[in-house]
C-alpha cells in the first residue's frame, strides 16, 4: 500500500481515502476507506473540520506535485492591469472587473439570440459571430484578469451560450499566452463559441446531459459534433480550423489518432478547446456533479490526461495562465480569515498579495487589511483553499473599492 498524507485542499475526485486527521465519528461518513467519487464528498469533509487526509495511491489517483511539461514559449499568469495606467492598481482592478462584468452580461444576451436563431433556422449567422469575436478579443486582451474573474463569478450550471462564451474567452487567453497570431486567435474564439452549436438541434433534455443516460440518448448526444459541423457547412463556413474544433473537441483520443488527416495546428487548437471545455464543465457542474474550484478542476484534468503527453501539455499551459491563485479569487486562510487576491508575486505565484475582508469570526473588515504572504513569517498564515465568492456572499468589486478608498 502506497500511502501519502496531503492537505484536504489537494484531495480530488478519483483519490482513495484511507484516513483523516480527526475521529471518523466526527464525520458524516459510515465508511472509513473509499474512493472519492464526487466533489460533494470533499465538501462534506471540509464542513466536518478536516484539514488533512491520507490517501492510498495504489487504489486511486496520486498527487500531482508539479506540472512537469514546459511550454515552448514563456507563459505568464493573466496580467492584472495595463502597465501604462495612471490609476492605482486596486482602483484599476475594480474598474476592470466592473467593465468586464457589464460586457459579459451584454455578450451573454447577444449570444443567446444567436444560438436561438440557430435553433429556429438550423443555420448560424457566421459573419455576425466573427464580428462578435472581434469585439471579445479586443476586450480580453485589454483586461484579461478581469474577464477571467467575470466568468468565474457567474452562477454554476451555466446555459449553453454562457458555456460557449466562457470556452471562447479562456481559449483566446491561452492562445494569446502561447503567442498565437491574431488570425489563429480568431479561429479559437469562433471555435470555442460554437463548439457545441450542434446541441441546438437536439432536445433540451439531452442538452442538459443528465447522468447516466440510456445508450440511445448518449449516442444522440455524441452526435452533436457531427451536427455542429453540418450547421457550419450549411451556413457557409469554410474555415477548416473551426470545423476541426467543432467536430473533434468531444472525443480528443479519436481526434489525436487522425494525425495526417488534419493539420498539426488544427489538432493543437482542437485539443486546447477540448481541455477548456472539460475545465468549464467541472467548475460549473454541467454534468450533474458538484461544481469544483478552479484549482480542483485543473488537478482533476491533469490526473485525467497525465498519460497523454499532448493533452497533459495543454493542461499545464492552462495552469500557468490561470495561476495558482488567480487575481480576484477569494481564498480562505489557515487563520479562518477570508481574503481577495489583489496581486500576483512574480516568481512566487503561491504567495500573492491579499486583502483580508473577513476576520476569523466572520465579521467584515472595513477597510480590508492587506497581507503580503511573501513577508509572512514561517509557521504564519497560509492559503487553505479557494472559495466561491457568490456562495460566501462576497462582492469582490466592493472589497477592491474599499481598499482604494
């Protein structure tokens, strides 16, 4: 038996639990050894006050200590604000988040109209989608961190068009970090937005993808990639990169076996969209599972694809772009305090600058108190886990404005 003791924050679905750092009588579980099958089981352990667990790596997934695959080009975490801005950083962070949230709401409404038109006519307004992506790319490159925060602060179990917008946004961010040219960013943006467009030709009960589905329903669901390709071709799209994404994003193993049938660049784009598609499904709980934090979803993806070099490489790129604790994320400290990440420390992404907004008793700190983890003494406060701002009833923008006041 290969045992490993890890913080609860690093426990993921698929690991085999054999011990916790308190009496099992104080937990909601009748079994003392079992494989973690759902994120809700991890949440139950956290609510029981458990902070450390022991896993058996012979019966379940092991811990990923670090992502070993190095990117071919330097990838930096999402930048917080433009270096040329004359506004103080916290004001700029708040302003960018406000604008990004407003723009995302507008985009969601517009994309809903485009998707509904496809449901009615069976065609997609491809030229309109291209113009839409032009706007989105410009805004993303201007305020990347805020755009990422705006999509992570949305409600779980998002709609199909919201999911498409999120995959498009993250794909453009990752493509930009990898140094892709503007034309390829456009293809990623369109492919990410329309990757599930074939679902518009399926019954709504199948689109929601309840689990488990009978074989006939599962086969119908899986046909959405072919259906999506048909919609694009009938709509006049001849962009082979976008068609490759729409047709191949759902079955990445089969897509990789098609080497020689589509270009290497198209394969790379399809893998990128496919991984981000899976990431958003995990953080929103689209398949009926409990939504995960960004950190948990990335760990799960790396475990899922670690045996495939090409796919694990894309996951490693995504981890580097999003960061360990992204700007605007809400974190819980070992002290019981809650804080908002206000700046990423170069070279020490695990030790960000924080703004503590709630004390250990749950009382609001006005103004928020700054804490630079780089200067925290040994044995001092550390980040315990990442929290959902909405579930914590926390207004991140308000916290940043209080800091700047």
